[in-house]
C-alpha cells in the first residue's frame, strides 16, 4: 500500500523545502497556503543566508558559525540541532546555487559573501538585498516542477483551522477553510507539517506580512501542542516606521558598511547631511568597538532605545536615528543593496544614496514557537513544525541571515522523517475524529457569523497590537506585562461580542480575520505570561529590574501548554553539551 | 492638519454574479498613508462617506512592501501595487478598481492563477538531479548575474498582462512576465537544457508572436524588468528554433 499523503501547511522556505524532500523521496504532498506560495512572507527576507564556506581566506569554520549562533542566542538554543544545521549549511548554499538562485558573484564567478551581525566573518551569501525572494522563487520553481508531475497538490487560498487528532492522540489530518467559497473541509494525512511562519500581527505593526498571525500555531497549541520560549521576540534595530507596517531595512546595509548615528546636540535642526562629522555620535561604534555597527540585533535595538529615550538624542526629538550609506559609492550600493534602497525611496520619498535614512526598531522575528524534538516533531505524534513557527535554532536572539538557513534545514529534516513516520503508521480506525473535528469547527464558524454584538475585530486587533508593542517588546517590566495580560483577558471577553459587518459566504475576509484574532489573543497570553515568569535578562528578553542572565534559574526552555484558564508553564533543560555557557558581551575585545 | 481627509471611490462587487457599484469613502489622512492603509481603515470602520454601513473591502495583500506581488489593482486608471501607492502622490478622489483582465472574485480581488499555469507550461525551473549534496553549482560571472538578477525580480503581480492590449481571451497571449522567465531559465547553464522546449512552448498560438510591441508592459512594471528587450531577444530565439525545427522536418 502506498504511504499516506503528507500535509504541509505554509509555502514559505520551510514548507517548500519539506515538500521538495518528500516529493523527491516518492511521497505525495498536499500543500496548503493562505496565499499563492510564491507570495509567502519569505520573500521579505533581504540580506542573505549564512554558511561557513570560508571563501574569503579568513579561516571560517562551521564550528565558528555554530559558536556564533549559540553565543548570539545567549545559550538558550539546544546545541545539537544548531550544530547539525551549521554543518549542513555549506551544502545547502551549493544546492540553492544549483537551483539557479542569482547569488552575487566574485570576479572569478564564485559565490560572494558579506558580513552580518554577530560575527566577524564574511559568512553571508546574498542575491542583492532580495535574498529571501530569490530563495523562495528557486524552491517555488522546484515545487512547480513536482506539481506538474503530480507529486505535489497545492491548496492555495485555503486556511488551516485545526489538526485532526484521533482517540489515541495521533494526528490524522487537518480541517481547513477555502477563503473564496468559505467551504469547510477535512483532509486526511499521515503527518502534518506546520510551516506557518511568525506571529508579527500579534504586535499590530511589525516587519511581518499580514498573513503572519500565528493563528495556526495557536490552534494546535490549544489542541495540546507545547509552545516554547514564547517570550523571545526579536525587535529589529533598523526599520522604516509606517502607518500600516514597519518596513525592514536589512542588516546587510550595515554589513556593507552602513553606519548608525545621531546628532550629538539634542534637537539639532539641520538635515543629516549638513551635520559635520565631529557633531555626529556613532554610538554603536563607540560603545562596541570590535563589532561596531554589526553587533547582534538585540544589542543594537537596546542601544537605539537608550540614545532616544534615555539620552533624548533622537533626530529632531523624534524616535528615530540615522542609518547612513551616503559614503559608499553608488554602483556598489546598487549592486549589493538595490532592492532595499528602492523600498526606502518608494515609501519615504528620499534617496538613500544621497541622504541618511531615518530608522527605528520594530518587531521582526519570533524566536519562540512550537516545541519540537530534534526531528521537528511536536509532542503530538504526526504533527511537525518547521521554520519560524518552531522554536529550535535561535535561542534568545537570532543572528541575521540564520533564519533562511534554519527554514530550509528544518524543512529538509522534517520531510524525510515524516515520510518514514507515515510508513509505520497504524491504519485508521473509523473516521479517527474527522467528523467530530469538522463539527467543532462548523460550530465555531456558525457562532461567529450569528454573533450580535458591538465589537469590531479589526479594532480589537489594534488594541492588542498597541498593548503588546508597549509592554512586550524591547524593555519589559513585570507590572506592564501583567497589565498586558489583563488587557488580553479583557479583549478575549469582548471578543465574545464580535459582530461581523460582513456575514456573506463568499471571499469574506473579515470572517477569516476574526477566526485568526481569537487565536492571536490566546497566543499573546503565552508571550506575556512567559515574560513575567522569566525574571532575568537574556538575549532579546530584557528586564531592567533583572538586568543579568541567571543560568541557575533560567538556562531552561519555557514550555507552555493550554488550559481553559490560560497557559500553564513548565521548564526543560537546555542541551549545552558542546559549548559551555559563558558571559555574553560584545563591548570588549573578547 | 488634524482633520485633513482623503477621498476614495472604490468599485465593489460582492461576487462575479452581482452587479458592480461604486462606493465613496472619506478617511482620515495620515503621513505616509498608502492605499492598503485605507483598506485597513475601512475594515475597522466600514461606513461610506454617506454614512451607510458597508462591508470591509475584499482585496489581496501580504507583504505591504512591494515584493510579494499580491496587491495589484487599478488606481486612478493605472495598474499598480496598492501598498506602494502613497495617497499624497495621487489625485483625489482616488478611484480604485480591480484588474480588468482576470476573473473577478470579489471587490478588488481577482484570480491571477493563469500566470502560474503559464510558468508550468514553459517549465520555468532548473532541472536539477536532486537535492542531495552534489557539490557547487556552475560558475556564473558577475556580468551574467547582473543580466539574470533583474529578470529574477519579477513579483508575478501581472501588471504587465493587465496593460497589454494583446493579453485577452482572443489571442491567449502568455504575457511579458512569462517570457521574461523563459529568458532567465534559458540563460542559466543548467536551465538551458530545456531551452528548446521552452521556445517551442512560446511558438504556437498565444505565444510570443502575439506581442504587438505596445511597450505598455515595460512602463508599468513596478520592478523595472527590461521586458521589451527581453521579448525581442526571446522572439529571435523562437524564430531560430522554428527554423531549426522546420529544417529538421
């Protein structure tokens, strides 16, 4: 008998990687995605992908990549999977190269590499400043090839609603919603791989795409899957503040020599270009002479917060600092950073070749995520998680250009493992819970459509985003975090009175959004409560009241499980068998 | 400035079978505001300028930074991306309609899957042997990379197809975006293995000869792909291929 089909949810780098491996090994994939997979959020990744190929004669090694990643993540990541990922990285770059990714080249026709944050080596392969887009397209093309051979079936425009878990606690499929016809259906599968990305929408405005709501992660968390290290949220130091989102200005801008500064005189009214060198405060270079502008993101973000909110030196009194590329020649900028410079010019109206960009930190990446074992399987047999939605590779802070790598690597681990797993799966008995799960989802849908109340889901969402951004990003206090939790509980209560302005059953986007919102609210509690409990500072999680890392109490993975009264927390030992935890500091020459 | 507003007129259509109607909206202006922000504002307060309750607008959007290709629509008559359309640069009232050349789903949402089908038809991929470790890829010199990279920046927004006078049901023309991908993959050392098949796929009805060289595509492309030059290059390759196939009999 043929092995059962495998469902992959999400068509970004991770999901496509898993689909390719399964199809290549002879398996059959049903690929679900809210958007056509070529439009997935991975397209937004800009700067590059890390691999210690040592093509610049610097003596880089995969072990140094491993050490930088563990150290950059403040020792919270389990070391075994990170080590294996770093070892696999050079071959992954070669594969992407063979797939036709138009990486930048050296004059000899070899791959070019550049610097990125948290390392001293040129370790980042890149395709201009649109590396994520180019990688996604390469994988999308390979999946299209398998699709035309009938090995992958795409369900684009379908949203995952829940897993189907049988009476023995084993995953047997999913329920999903057709976002056009609003049809609710169940799909059988031997294994379900979630590759559903980050949770930026929980913070209202972020660098994430609008589909990055965390709804799928939250749905399975509410069905019994552990959610780990939820409190670790990366705030990227350099974003363009905007009305609808915070647009990323890649770390590669600094990798290519971009400098961050502010005027030394508070409230200096002159345009940036007219401020003489002596009156500029290059605070990252001054405070961190060894890494300079390329300190890891958590460090750079806190430094910007400090100059703006403690030293009151923001540009013209506003919460913004300069990211300056104007000293670099135009041809180099266009060749290596063209994509992001176009974005800045289009959305701000200034030409970054000519004037320094104005930037500020913004919510960017979800280090925490679904708890998985070293094969990417969750605690529910048959459910896997890969990519940004897992918690596995970045500890307390992710290094730039490691996310594209972790997506592809986790996809490559999960796919073959899932295929093996399904071959030994006991046969289904009866319908194994399909009818019951469909009925539960149908009831939720009907309730939402009938609801008569006064609350608008989009307004509730804005309130959620405001409170999360205020209390659960760069600087955290227990008092504020508890206020945020109270606010979320209030929003959950008001959610019961959500009334939809659109009750139709055709391409009803507010209905889909309202379903996501409930899941966002449940997951938001995991983030803020996890942060309250972690009385230390580690990586991106910073509490002024507990400024030091506390390995004795908190060198542990946070694991949240769902109960009707909110998340319940437990802690798990971290695998530190290769590198002994040491103090993390980028200021001295260590 | 506090009460400055922005005027919108949005074409609404509840489903392909329902009649289209225009609705007016008056929204609060904010600095840097774009057309997608306006859609979000309407969702949070779905009321027309006349005070009538309505439904949130259905439209495609994802990244909001003009890289995913989702939010293409007609804004003041021009096909463009809603996220990078800043209201300060647009004449008001800002008239927003769906793309006209694709099957309508609802409001501003259309079905553009034809592009992805076209990409299948021309085998827009590199036929690699497998994903296991087979060593490094072929050498590519920077000069070649600088030709290929711009072609690889196509975001599949379909604006080039929307504005093309030849892209219609009568001709069945594949459109500029697909032709650009043919050139991209034919240029690649491994991709060129399928070059003949790709060129033949562009040789028949709906193929490259349908292009009337109106040059609208290159003007409207948000990523500035060199579309007309590319069509010329691929046209020549298709002709050469046709001649070869003819001589081979």
